[in-house]
C-alpha cells in the first residue's frame, strides 16, 4: 500500500456533505478493508487526545485504493489534514514495519497547528449565518455573506461582529451548475447568453475564464470551487452559471452547498486513470456530487441519451428534467407522460415537452452555433442550456431569443469556422474520443472535398485512449493527419512517445507514412495544413493549447 495524498475538503464531496479531510491510499481491495479499521482507530485515538469531538467518518473503495475521511471545523482543515498524515505514518508503522511516529510529539505539533489556524470570528459568523439561513462562502483569504448583488465580502481574519450586521440585507441569486465530460464550457456560454438576452447580469466561471456579462474578470481554468466563489462575490451579478469540473470536485469538493439547477451533460472517456476517476463508474460518481446541491429544492437536468445517467437517475430523490436528441426516447416519453418536463429534438425542431404538452422553441438551423444543424453536439448543448435556463425561470420566448442569437464567435475555441481561400478551418477543443467523434460527424455533414486533422494528446492519457482517439479519427475518412508534439503536456512521457502511439495506430488503420506529419507546435501543424489545403477542403484543428497566436493567425487570413 502507498500514501497518495492528504488534503482538505471544503465542500460536498464523494465522502460527505460537510467540510473535512481526505486521505487517499493506493492498495488492493483486501488491504482496503483492513486499512479502514486501522485508520479509524488511529484517528479516533488522536482526536480523543485533542478533545476534538463530533466528527463524522466515511470511506469509499476505489479502483486501486481507498479514500478515507472525517469531517472537521472549517477553521481547522489544515490541522485535520495533518492528522490524516500522522495517521498514515502510524498505519505504515503498524502494517508495513516503518518507523513509528512519536505520539507525544505529534500531539504537541497538532495542538500548535490547531491554535494557529483557529479563527473564532469565522466560526461565530458561520454559526449566525446558519441560524439566519444566509449563505456563507469562505476560503483562506476571504469570507462573504450572501451571493452576487446581495453579498458582502471581508478579509477572513478581519470579520465584523455578527450582531452589528443587517442580516436582512443578505440574500441569494439564482445559481446553476454545469458538469459532465463534454460540452460543459459551451453549455455554460449558451446558458449565460440566454440569461443575458433575458436581461440579467450574468456571472459565470469556466475552464477558460471568469466573466461578468462581456467583461472577462480573469483568464485561467476557473472550473473549481475557487471560480464559483469569485463569481458569487461579484456585487453586479444577479444570476450565476458555474462550470464544475472533475478535478475540483475530487480535490476540494463542490463550491456551493445548494443551487437552483444542476446539469450533467454526459459521462464519457476522459481524465480516466487518475485516482478517483479510474473508470466511467467512478467518473459518474464524481460528477454526481452536483446532484446533492439540488436534491431538496432545485432541478437536476440529465442527458436521456446517456445510459449511465439514466441508470443513476433512479437514486435521485428530487425533481428531474431530461434532454435528448430523440423525441421518442423511452425515458423522455415515460417522464413526460407522468407530468415531467423534457427538452428534445423532434426532427429539426427543438421542443420543450411539459406534461405531454409540446411547445416549439425553434428550429435547429435557427441556432447559429449548430451550423445549420450540422453540429449535432451543439444541438444537444443548446437543448441542455435551454433546460438549465428554463429550470432557472427563463420564459420560452426569451429562451428562444437567446438561442437564435448565440453565434459561434461567442464560443471561442469550440467549433469556430474560418473561410480561407476557398477552404475552411474548424477550430475546437475536442480532446477525447467522444468529443472528437461529434466534431468529425459535424465535419462530414459539411461535405468537404478532402479532410485533414491537426491534433495531439496529453501524455497522462493511457495508451488505449490515445489509440482509440487516433482510430476513431482515421475511420471518419481523413486524407491527412498533422500531429502536434504538445511539449508542455508530456506529463511524464519522453518527447515523441505520444506521437509514436498515434502514428502506430493510424498506420494499423491503413494510413500511409506520407499521410502523417509530425510537428513540435500546434501552430506549425496548422501552417503545414494550410499549405496542403485546396478549395473545397476542410481542416479540423484541435487547439488543445488554445494559443492566441493560432487564433490571431486565422483571423488575419
């Protein structure tokens, strides 16, 4: 068995709904059973010595190991993680013969850590906020009461006296969560545009940036709980859409305790191999955490075309809304027959069916981001965004106005098309087999003369996933492939190793050596493809590095 990590959980997680700490250990299933009991015994011994009471214990067996955790006060999470680190040292000594840590020294060190971290002012304001039913957001630097336009924020070590506050001034703004494997960022952008068209000041977080309406607050991956807090502390926000990615859910938990609506787009192969998401079932359980934020009073929107989500939906106790590219989907038909709501594609029509009463939203070709209906994945994303915004109170007419004015330029890096000297270039962020399949399906619907693909892959993806990506790409009918090295994404592999896997799979599928090129940078792959292209051709560019140089070059041509 091997220690992997001990860290804080600041929100709802795989283990529990409250803040706490988690210990990840790589081990066999048999070792995990033994480990849970030994770990809990050591942790309880330390907690008793520290006179730390009322903790909830939980564990979950995962492929390749186990996660163990206990709840803790929000002003003692670093100390709680140190307890887990000490517990591992004690376990290692008991089960593996390592040197036993000195218990007396550990107690003294932990008491000092608890005293240093303690923040009575934060605990007082948290207790009062709970009684007043006011949302509290907190982190290492700041604490805030209320959300958006009804919020106020202070330094976490300089908080006001709870008795001096006007608690009636704090309130919440509508909040929607978006997670899944593919389509998250696009769906966030569509939903934000719909809400903006409906007259709201919209704050949203995503893998690309935080924005308030058209103002970009910060460019970076803000799809974790930090991004959620930053959006919800903006005083000019009256509705929020928060992208919620796997990494943040596993490492820190969910950024909010409750939301008005939560959407899971789909569950597909991506980021598999990391501890906690080694397979699709584990990935599903991770994404499913968002359902807890809407179980009591919100709505959970699910993809009825995803078998795993359909099966998992039976566990959800609250209100479901479905979306599907097939109006005859059995799940949808049963759900609406029982009075539920669903957003579906009926032929070429985007429809909302509420209790068996169908209403037309618009035609698929009238949603610009679908490229006249050719981009079926964006038809699905539009349906998902419609379901999300409807669940947050947007009327049908205003939803229609938003969808029919959502142009590709408002979704940079996802399905953007450039017309150059009689041929076209499509730029997208597709980085897993399912996303690439959707993109290539769109490309084939555009009926190009010849097709070329410029792509690469990160080194932390397993070989079988890289091979599946290359195989699916070639089987779509490519004429040329330009493979980028993506040096900053080697992630433990030697230079050229990922290219070798891609090349071998392409050749196994029938590609000739002269149909495969290798370049160091994405921009070099693009330049070579541009030299190759003729009128009527189509270049599909997977811009994983999302370099501004690449976008600037295409815009100038």
